């Protein structure tokens, strides 16, 4: 029996037994009640509570930052990062074919990547999930295991050692203190979607533990887009003393994805469910086809924290093993080992008679990958065409200081010094004729071993003014530094491109707060970007090869506005809540010799997400949802082909409770609109017209969850 089938049946059985069983009132039951009460306090040094982090982020971040409570997105389908992050201010995330891999971008970071993300620091409890070269796999995250998600936009992630243009997304795990003793969740829906999770959290003396097992399957909206995954997430915390705690993390992921590829606009409008001919069936006899991305990940991490209130010292260590089998234009076979550490110290005291908080840290990451390339013969390996050893090294030192000048005004100063190297060792050269229709790069007759390295300095200054305890105004100026990933620097496996790091200077101003029934989060930023890493193509290599573009400008508005419509009115405790997330993006060249001030391709200038839910005190909720991209945008640099505007209407209703049975039903794209939420950016779509990635059609999902 497949892991999913077993877990699916086990979850259904567990939920049914729990619903029919009548627990007896015994001393054991009373003891369980005491443990549950303790969990509300979340007395963990390694994993702070949601309430505490809300206060800390508001007090220590002079810029765009916030939290997503996992309970918010668990009221609907919670399968992908898009499900979890769609209402996070400043985050643009679009699935490329209803799958876990998406275009994930903040402030234009990694703007043109629709897979294997870059430009962001993806983290678990403050520890990097990125590989050493800066790339990250979205399948490494299970949204159902998070208690909440922190989003730090831009330089506001400096406190975690991130100096990217986009910032950091930090998934905070459930622990034995925050998770229910037992939980089972089952989801089913359109396109033969099946998903099941069982989890447990408990506290025993000075030790707490959380474990989650999740299995999922979906045939996908499009042909050749089946997705399957099996994930295990666990952490074990031990209080060595009242001031010292250690937490061990264990992650296992087995993910298999079929890749349906890109369509031309005519193909999409005629039949959005079809797979691209070259991605599924070979275009010619022997050509590359049956494209997939299958990988396994095993990760161990450890976090040791000492805190006496004024001093906090945290040592994080991590190691990951990744096995990738990836038939695309070639069969890419990679075996990777990445390891590193981060040492972080925070001191709260006084400086010049004022309250002062100093954060100092240093981090190191090393990654080694054995990379073997083969001809793709109908999804199977043909003759070998490449053998490489890839290595990445990163080292950084960072600090941030907060000085409270007055009761209302605080000043911030910080910086990061970083070193990065990317190395390619070609272990063997190959000569031969390409199979028909396949691209293997430049003639591979010479050794292409090479190395690139760079140093970066990223300062930051900021001001935070507290208008009142619930309202803040902020400003910051910062510098970012982003070396290329190995995927960008080795586009076809032949040699290492001489790419330079991307840097940027960013100004940001904004406010966040609450007034009665309204709370908001608003930021405006303006960034001068140098040598932006863009997939603008190469006439010698591929149409999507990454290059260092000239100067570009990134500016935009990140705005979340939530209104509790019925609050303080002369009605019952019923609620009518409007959640809104608006992004305005304007990214362009900056007086470029070839492109002038032309807009960059591949992004929606305006993106709006909203839901209006009626919420009854008993736990019932219902209401409509909307995803709206009102303007067309170019899919290519030459601006010959455009993605059209779209609006997706949805509906969700359900019942959620802290203990016992919860359920939801969610319908998406009720009008069955044909649309492309994201595109594959090329230089000129006239010669490379297959750039569209159709979104899912009309779909319905439902789920039940039992906590006891």
C-alpha cells in the first residue's frame, strides 16, 4: 500500500473513532487538561509564542514585517505555499500549474523564477532552509506544521542575517506546547486531490515533542501534472535548565512532480489543460520528453538557546541531504550535502542613558553537489554528457542595534559583511552528437572548471516612531547583496557564467497599526538595483539564461487592510471580516543603453486578494473570495506578447474549533476562467512563444479535521 493510501485510511479511521468514542472522566483526563492549559503559555526558549512575537516584531522592526497565523489559512485548502502566504502583505506568489513550486517574490526578488526559488531567505525557526548557493525548494515546507509564519520584507530581515532584496520568510514550527495531543486532517477535491495529515504534540516533564506525517496526491488540472509527496516533520525540545533549552529538528520529504511545461497563448486559449508537447511526448523521435522533478530531502537541525531575560545566545546547526532526479532538456542527477551554523547573541541594556538592544551574529554555509547530466530519452537516462562537482561557500557577520531615543522614537543601525564563492569542477569531458531536438550546451570538449567569488557590505539605518501603543510609523535605508545561485551560473552544465552579485539601495517608509475596527500594514519602497540577475537569455546558450542586467528600478506599495465591519455596532458578537492584500509593482530599466526605461517583463503591476467572511461565535464562517490581476503585462523583454487580466471568484464556508471536529468547503475559480497567473520570461516571444502557464480551472475542495 502506498504511503498516501495508508495515511489517508489511518486519518479517516482516527477521526471516526475519535468522534464516536466517549472519553471517560478519569485522572488521566484531568492531567491532559492541565497540559493543554500550559500549552497556551508556550514556555519555550527556542520557539516563542505567537503573542510574544507580535510584540517583538512591532517593537524591533522599522519596516515591513508581520505574522500569518496558521489558523487563518487552515480555514481553507492549506496544501501549498500560495495557500499559506496569499494574504501576507508584500508577498507575490503564483503557482505555475497548481503545484507547490511557484513564482515567489517580495519587492521583485527572483522575479522571473517560477521554480526553485531565489532572492529570499526561507527559514524554519530562524534557521535557513536555503541551500548554500542561495536557492531553495518550496517542497521543503509543510504549511500544516507551522504555528505561524513571519514575513520580513527587504532589509528588515537583517536580524536573521539576510541581506537580500526580498527579505526572509520564517516558518515557526508547532511544538509540544502549542500542538494538540492528537490531530487528524483529511482533504479531498478536484483533479483527484487527496491529502491527509496526522500529528501529535505532548509535554513530558522537561521534554516536549511534535511530529507530523503528511501525504498528498493530485492528478493536476493539466495533463502530465501529477503531484505526489510524503513528508515527516518532527522536533524534540529539552529544557536543560530554566535558562537553557535545546531543540532537535528532523525533516524528511519525498516529492514527485510531472512537469506539463509552457504553452503558447493560442494553445492555452484552445485547451488550457493540455501539456506542452515537448514536456510530455517527445517532439521528435528520441527527443526530450516526460519531464519531471523528483527529489528526496533529509534534514537535521539543532537549535540551542540560552536566555536570562537580558541576554540571549542561540547556536543553530543544520545539515541537509538532497537527491534530485530531474528529466528536462537533459536528465539532471544531483546528490547534494549542505551544512552550516549560525551563532546569534542579543543583549538588552542601556547605552548613553537610553534603553538599547544589540544583536550580533555570524553564519557559515557550505554545499557540495555531485552533478551528472545525461541525454533525456523519453524521460530515461541516455548517454552521459556531463560530470561535475559544484561547491558553494557563504560566510557572513551581521549586527543590528536599536537605541530608544525617547519614549516614542527609536533609531536602528546595522550592517552585514558577506563572502560568497561558487565553484564548478568538471570531472570529465564528453564529445558526441546531440540527439535530435536536444540542447546540451556548448561543445563539451574542454575542461570548464571555474570559480567566482565576491565580498559584500550591506548597511542599514532606520527610525521607528510609536504614535500610540497600537500605531507606528517607520523609515529605513538599506543596501542588499545577492550572489548568483549555481542554477543561474550553470544554465546548461557547460562552464560557469561570470555573473556578478546583484546589489541594491532601498528606501522604505510606512506605517502599521490598528484603529477600532480597522488594522493596516502599509509600505512604500524605492530600490536602485545594480546588475540585477534576470533571465533575459543568451544567443549562444538558452532563451532563459540568467544575465546581469544594467541598472534597474524597483518600487512599489505593499498594503494590507483588514476591517471588522460589525465590531462596536449594536449587534451580537457575530463578525463580518474583510481581509485585503494589495500590491502595486513598478519595475523598470534605469536609463539603459539598449532598453531605456522599459518595464521589466514577467510581473503583474497590480495584484489584489480579498475575502469577506461572516463569522459566528460558535465557529461557523462563510463568504466570498477574490483574486484579481486587473492589468495585462509583458511576458517578454521585446513586449510582443502579454498575459491578460483576470479575476477569480471563490467561496468558502466551514466550522472551526480548538478541540473536536472542524470542516471546510472551498470553491475556486467559480467562473472557470482561462488565465495564466505567471509566465516564463524570454527575450522575444516571437521566436519563443510558449511562455504561458495556465492556472487551475473551476475546482472544489473540502476537508475535515479532528483535534483531541
